C-alpha cells in the first residue's frame, strides 16, 4: 500500500482534536454547574486544566480517528508498478 498524503492532510486530525476538546469542555462546564455552581474560580481552573491537558493526551487518538475516517471514505491508494519494477504514482 502507498501511504503518502498531500500537504495539509492531517489538518483534519487537528480539527478532530479541537472539536472533541470543545465538546469535553462544554460537558465539564455543564456538569460543574450542577455540582459546584457557586465556586466560579474552581470551575474556571478546572476548565483551563482540561483545555490544556486533554488535547495533549488525545493527540494520537485524533490522528487514528482521522485516518480511520479517511480509510472509510477513500481507502488507501495502491502502488502502480511499471514494467521495470518501479513503483511510482497511484492507481
């Protein structure tokens, strides 16, 4: 299999990471409103820590999700061999 992607292909992985982080921050915010609604400084500190640590921890998983999505949509291109045995280009 040929695994060469065009420039900027992994911007989608960054998008997966950002969107997942935003959903997690919203979930933590809504749940903290129910639990500790009166302690605003603690809530902001928790959201800041989640916003910094989660994208770092989720980095490789977002690449895997993006690659899985791309594989479902396009699959991987195959090598094209010419008569001399060279492997250039795609099928």
